[in-house]
C-alpha cells in the first residue's frame, strides 16, 4: 500500500554541472553510463556531441554544459551520460557527475526564481530546497527541444 507521504514526494536523479545540483524525475531516466565513444554527426547544433551505440540503440548525446552556455570542461572519471526518455525521444545528457537518487517532497519545490539574462532559466521548472541543498528541477521537454 502506498502511503500518503510517498504520494507527496517525487523521486529524482541528482547530478552536477559546475557547482550546481540539478534534478530529473527518475521516471524519465533509463540509465546512467560512463562516457562512451561518441560518433560526431555533421551539421547539428554544437551542443549535440554526436551519437552512441548503447546496447544496439543509436542515441543522440547532448552536452548539458554547452546546452546551458556554461564553461566547457574536459571529461573525467566522474563524467556521466544520463540516458533520458521523454515521450518517444531517448537522449543522452553529458553531466559532470551523477550523485544521488532522492525523494523530494513536493512541498519543498518552489517556482523558478525570476532570473533575467540567464540562458539556463528557460530550462528550469523550479527549485527544491532540501536542508542546505538547492536542487534545480529541469523542464526536460525544453532541454530536449532543438528550437530553444
């Protein structure tokens, strides 16, 4: 039986880009992978790094640092590719590290703060306050939209 408290939580995958923590609902995450060989695809947006062959499925890869206009960084042992699925799209997101799976109370999520001039602001669904942590909740449909 599902408790009432569990219905008021959202389970998320937490990852880092630079010094900020971001969150994606766990139901959108298929897997978390180490960085694999990425095959470059010509004439695509610069934040699309190419494609990988993951268990027989060709999956496009987006570098979230570049997508959010953040400073570039070399991939290291902590760098991960989070495979997300939204509607019929399956895409890999390159992140600095994938930290936790957390239950976030819906009551701790506040609307996106009014930030003007921030490129990543368009991608934010809200901010969750957990103790001393701030988790930026992403709008996956906007992150994966090539027209944004």
